[in-house]
C-alpha cells in the first residue's frame, strides 16, 4: 500500500502521462506518419472509427486528469474517499485487466496474419492500472484531510489543539496510575 493520497496521485499521474503519450503518438501517426513510430494499423484495432475514438480518448484524458488532481487534493467529488466505491473501482480494474489478459492470450495464440494489434492491449492495461490506483486511493485508510480547518492529515474534527489536549490527558492519567 502506498503512503497516502499524494502517492496514489503520483502513480495516477504517471499512468495518465503514458496514456497521453499514446494518444499523441496516435495523432502523429494519423497526421504526419513519422517513420520512427509504428504505422496506424498497429495503433488502432478498428473497433471504433478513429473520428470517434480520438474525442473519446480526449474525454478520458480530461476525466483522468480531474481524478488525479482530486485525489491529490482529496477534493470532492472525485477525490473523496469511500471504501465502497473504491472497492467497486478496484474490482472493475480487475475485470478490465482480466479482459486484456484474455485478449493478450488470443493475440499470442493467433497466427501472425490473423493477429490483432498489440499497442491498444498494452494501453488498456495502463487504463486498468489507473483504475486500480484510483480505487485504491478512494479506499485507502490514511486519515482524511479536514478542508475546513486547513489541516493536512488529521481526521475530521481532530486538530492540533485537541491532540495536545489528548496528550496532556494521557500524561496526566499515566502519572496518576503510576503513583
């Protein structure tokens, strides 16, 4: 388990950057076809026409960025922790990754002339990992940030002053039991 929301957000940011590079690479291949990148046929399975796929990918990037920023700041609605929602997102990431494992096996077992494309499979694993990190962030057990007090890590309602009071009470109690 990672340390806290910022750690999960960092992992999500790396996965977001990878997906962003995939989208940019695909745009480059579709528009200028640089020789140093694989041809379009290797980037794109053809299940969705590219004129619909690209806007969908852009929407994914925007939503993924919002999720990442929200988790980093523990901001509602996308960054608010919920063990239930986090658990469902984690299970969805498992199902998604399992689907890609099946697709990978079919890819490997097919003859070269009947194989699909590998690049989309790899980046679907990136998206599944993003969902896993997001679900893990939502269901993490780290203390919540209290946005009203500006506090950066105490559970709601527990502030530095009340912690000091609790410490004093504990010391007082320990002193009384020791005599």
